[in-house]
């Protein structure tokens, strides 16, 4: 079965009633027949639901769907992408640990990484997204390697296969934020990654109507080594120990559970992911080529002269994502360009069906120190564009008009 078909027919039905759409269990608690049943459910000795902060039937079906799409052993959904990212990291890091991360990170993630300093965890950034550069930073304190598939908004592309190999040679897990690519472009677990994260607020939802996140865990990594002492309690579960702790501790104790209604809305969006991605990626490539032909300073992995083009072409099956950036020389010119767009939206989001433009330096990266901003490719003259599914002639028309005004 190919991707779009699998997407539509994988576990979306309710087995009890045959409902073709996901039922919404908008409940906090679940009553049990006996005290013994309640005891067993809390101990994990009987299948069932206790409380929606721990698990919920609507959310469980969505989690299974994402786990299957990503070829994972299982998944845990969270209230936001940031809740998913912080849980995936805090599940294993301890004071004294180091994280090696690609530099081209979403601003919220680098804000969170800065926060980790107060927990005694240090993040070392790789300026250039090349495997040798990651290798140089590995020490005996390194706990994990963290990357984005396509950096938002740096647009650096990670060679997932090569980096997974390096990570595993050093007994390190590779954690990948695949929000920008979605399972439509790549299934990072198939390339050797161990944990995949999505902010489902973006392309998975597609309509920009709910915030959400999900962590999908692979089947292979040996979490039960001494290095991962936080997983000690779950060691008997072997390769499943990370996933078990993620739900039992990160979701249940920190409490960042999603609302069943948001899961429902996101799940409706997911049905059309393949169609939207196909259209938006094609639009992004066409817009990037148009902007390049007008001698604009455009960055997009789909352009032939881009240093990541060949890697992106093979890794992402000849599509290159929906994000591109433009540079204008100064902040003033960048602002003027944004203000000259007539109907595409000025908004802080990506993966919407509508085209969205933002000036990252003054918004998402307003808290980032200069060094981190540079590392993330965020300069004062840069704007980020997330292309939607409009008719391409209209989209080019809007950008053509704005180019003429700067
Ligand atoms: C938006 C985003 C996040 C954070 O997700 P939220 O749902 O906004 O918390 C994480 N990573 C990337 C790449 C993103 O674009």
C-alpha cells in the first residue's frame, strides 16, 4: 500500500460501532466495575482507562495511527510540540549530561535547551550540519543527539542515515524533530533514528486549529544499558523502556496531555496530509524557482544550487518541504516586503493550508542570544515563508507585487 492509501485506511474506525470518524471521548475519568479492576488498571495488569491525563481512547487511536505511519513501536501524544520535545529529552537526561544538537533549530526548542542549563544539562551546537561535526563534539557525557530533519528556518538538511550510524557507534540515541517533513516526506525511524517528534499543530493538522505534539519511539535502540539510569525502573521492558517511561513519567507526572477534541480535529487534518503536502511542496518549489528567477536571495533545498539539494532529493523522495526563506539585506526592506504582501498571512505558524510569512529575528528568536541566532541562520534581514495550497499563479502574483514594492 502506498502512503496516501495507508493514511486513509489505517485504524481510523471505531471497532465497537463502525463509526468511520474517530469518536471523541470527552471525559476525564472512566468508571470501573470493581475496586479490584481499578487496582489492576492502575497497576497496568488489565487493559483499560483510568484518567485522561494518563490515557484516553480517542488519543490512543491517534497515537497508534502515528506510530504505524512512522513504523514505530508506539507513540505518546502531548498537548503541544514543545511538551513533546521537552518530554522526549527529559525522559533520559540528568544533571551533568550533554546534548549534541544541530544548530538549525526551531526557536522554541533552543529556548527550552537554554532552560536546561538550570538543570545542569549542557547543549552543544553543531554549526554546520555534517556528520563529522557531530562526531567532534561527542564526549563521555553525551546522552543523545538531537536534530531537525530540515532545520526551521535554517533549512539545513540532516543526513539521518549517516548520523544514526554515528550515534549508534557511540551508544547514543538519535532524536529527530520531523515536524517540517512529516511522514509524507520521510520516516526517520526507517533511516535509523530512534525517536521521532512532531508538532502536530503544523502540517499534520493542516488547518491551524489545534496545538499538539507527538513522540514516536522506534523498535531497536537498546535503552536498557547503564548509560540510561533514569530508565532503570523500566529496564525489564528492554527496547520498550523509553516508551514506557515516557507515558508513565513524562506524560503522567508533568501532565501535558492533549485534549480529546484537539486530537479529533488533528486526526481529521491528518486524513488529507498526502494531498496537502504534495500541493504545498510543489507550490513551494515553483515559488522558490520564481523568486530565484527574479534574482531574490532565496534559500530552498529544492533549488539545484542548494548545498543540501542532492541529499534532500534522495532522502525526501524528490520533494523538498513547504518552507523557504528570503533575505533582503536589511530589516527595513524585509519588513517592507512582508507589509507589501496583499493577502497571504503574516502569522507565526507553519504547515497551514494558507501561506504564512514571518520575520523570525523579531518574533520567534527574540530571546535567543546572538550566537544561537547565527547558528540557527536567523539574521535581521531574513523572512520565513511557509507555502500553502493556493493556486500557484495567485501565490506568485502576491509575491511579485511585493517584490516590486521594495
Ligand atoms: C512549531 C514547532 C515546534 C513546537 O511545536 P508547538 O506545537 O508550537 O509547541 C517544534 N518544532 C518545530 C520544527 C516547529 O516548527
